[in-house]
C-alpha cells in the first residue's frame, strides 16, 4: 500500500494500523526480553527444559494479562474525561 495515494481518512486508518503493528512488535520484544531473562538460566540446547518451558509460558501469560488490565484501565480513564 502506497500511503501517498490515500485520502485523509484512509491515511488516518493506515497510520492507526501501523501504530498498532509497532505496539505489538514492541510488546513482543519486551515480553521476550523479560521472560527470557527470568526463565532461561543456562544456555539452551536444542530445546528448553520443562521448567523453562513452563516458566516462559506462565511469564508470557502474566505479561499479556497485565497489559490487558492496564489497557482497559487507560480506556476507562479516557472515557471519563
């Protein structure tokens, strides 16, 4: 998609979608960094140990749950104003 060929509404939609992609990429990078540092205690071989896999899964789920709670909180704060 060529942004220069879009009208104003289409351009706003395009920018919004690009911001969403950037936020998702940033969240994945942060999640990967945080959970890796917390859960992977040694150099992994060809696969993670069961405790590392469990830790990574739990860490990712908690991170996503907290992100959702924070997002909902900000949305409710914005709707009050």
